C-alpha cells in the first residue's frame, strides 16, 4: 500500500442483561484495528451513567487487563478505532465523544467525513458553541444535542441531524437507554449488525468484527437507515432510505476492509480477486512469478496469477508487529516504517521476472522502496501492477486525500512513475472497469474520476483547525 489514509472503525453492543461489555468491545475493536491505528476508545453505559476511556495508540496499548476490569458493567457500550481524516492525532480527538446535557447523556462514534463540516462548525461557533476538539464528529454531536433540546426522543434528534449533515457518516449513538446506528443516505461507509447467542445485538463497521465476538451476521444497515436497539426491542426507521443513489466507497473493497468481510452482500476477497483478473487482462506482463504486497495486495495478486497462468509466490514478508504504513501521519514516519515493515524473499524472486501487485500508488515513495527491496533480493525485472486506477482527485468522504499536490499520477505519466520507482513497467486498473469489482456502478469513485456525489467546498481540508491563522483584530 502506497501511503494513503482512511477513516475509522465503529463498534456497539446492546445487551438485555448487565455484563462486562468493555471486554466484548475490546475484541471487536481488535478486529477493526486495520481501519484505524492512531487512537481508540470505549464508552460503557451503566444505568444511564456513561464511563469512557480513550487515548492515542493501538487497542492493545490503550487497554490492558486492569483498564478493562475498571470499566463498569452495563447494558450498552460503544467503541471506536481511529484514523484522523479530520482533526489531528491527539487524545482530545479520540472517540467515542461523550456529551452531558440537560436532557441526558450521549456517546457518539463516527466513521466517515462530512463534506459540509466547515460551514456547520462556523455556524455553530457564531451562535456561541465552543469546540474542544478539531474533529467533525464533535460537530455532529453538537447538532444532535441541539436537536434533542426540542425533540421528544434521541432518535428524532438524530433524524433531525441527518437533514443537516452531508457527506459520509456511519454513526453509533448511545443514550442512557438506547443504542442507535445510522448510515448516511449514500451509504459511503459500511455498517452492519448481528446478534450473539445470549441475545446481545452488535453493530460494527465490518462483518469480521461480528465474527470476532461470536455474533451471527443479520444484515447490512441500509443507506439512510436508522436502527434503534433498546429494552423495547429493535426498530428500523427508513425515512431517509432510497433518497440518494447508493455510493459505497469502492476503495473499501480495494483496500480498507478486511478480506474476510462482506459489505452490502459482496465478498471483499472476491472483489480483490476480480481486480487482479482485470489487471491481468488489461495490463499483461511476461513474467516468471506473481507476488503481492501484504496484506491487501495479496488477493489481487492471486487473481492476476489465476487469470494469467503465471505462478503465484510469496515474495514479500510483512512484519506483523508494525501497523499499516499508510496510517503513519507524516512522510518521515512512513519512510521509516517501510524499512522495517517488509522483507523480500530472495528464493522467490532471485533471477526472475516479477509481477508486483499492490492496491494503489499515492506518492510513489513506498512503491519505490518495495521495488528497491526486490532489486536487492535479485529480481531481474519488476512489473508493477496496481489494483486501483490512478488517484487524481481529493476525497471528502473519509479517505485522507485532501489535495492533488502530493498525488504522483497528477504530475507524471505511468512511464515516468515507473522510472521514478525503478520498475520496468507500470499498469493500473482501468477506471472504466471498476464497477466489475462489485457487479454494480453504484459506488463512489470520485478520487479516480472526479465525479462527487455531494457538493464540496474549498474549505473541506484535513487538519484545517490545526492550521496557524493570523491573529484576529483586537487580540
């Protein structure tokens, strides 16, 4: 993977009986760790009182046995694994966000990115709101809280907020008595739910997290749907369903999700195999071996090998104790991690013409380092194949591509990129064939073709609230 950032993972549980739910959330977040490695948190509701613990770091770093043991038993809990698409990597931006207001308490976990966050926050600040974080999740929390002051229930407040916020959001909202799950009307980000044998309901970003805690998958939450879990049962509100054309982020299938997950009924593993087969057809290469970049390039490499007839091999070994390089927030950190993350298997590549399959190229830095590793291991030729089209446009829906200045495909041809990385050739997945990955054109591919499903503004920039500004008059 060539240095790109994405969103978060959310997890929630409603139990008919009081139980030590923090432990269940802990295991669920472990299964979603690939979606965010900068920070995490868990909030538990015990008789209407919400107790939370959160910090920067991996799930296993933030929570240990004592921390989990200190969390109270409860009927509901919500968890979050974070990568900062909006707002810097600081403890204050970790989630869930807990709010105490005159009509009760609330904890909220958010996966996605609002395309109108700047305008909403400005409006709130002009009306007197004081923000403590730089994440757009706090903007959502403010809007829900304000709606709650004039609404008869928390679900009415959430529905009211959905009329205001725009962009990508899969939310889990926990009130003193209800667990609410919401997916935006476009369905940019995944969200599903299931049930454990003891009657607890689980909501998670991916189905792999349900499996991790022993829950049976029931179904995906529909775009625009709101699910309410409470002592009164399970309810579905579909007032906002089918108002927009479904726009699941195609990069969920190419990279973000775990291969054992199903999103909207489609196997992530099978989607990646299809990407590899398409690559073999559209960008063939004469080679002796096909290898993939761990982890998300492996499935596409297998698909390439199956379609081309070239043997598949293990040419790169990943250090399992270091996170995804693309989740490192600075370029220097990314470069350092690449040096210890991957090692070439000389017996596989020495003296051979190699097809190297990865899921994307953003800046080209990581790809160049991987090519160097293979050259040093004795590879005779390296034909780089990418199971995604070239990144040409910013993303405003949860993938951290907020400018085209660092996108190498905007400034160089494939031949020039191959030369810069030291590869013998370079081929991308054709954008016109993206729909074949999921058998439908109902997907967002704006970062590849510039066709944005929602209106976007010039202010939709990551870390805009960490930028230094000139002093206001009178300061």
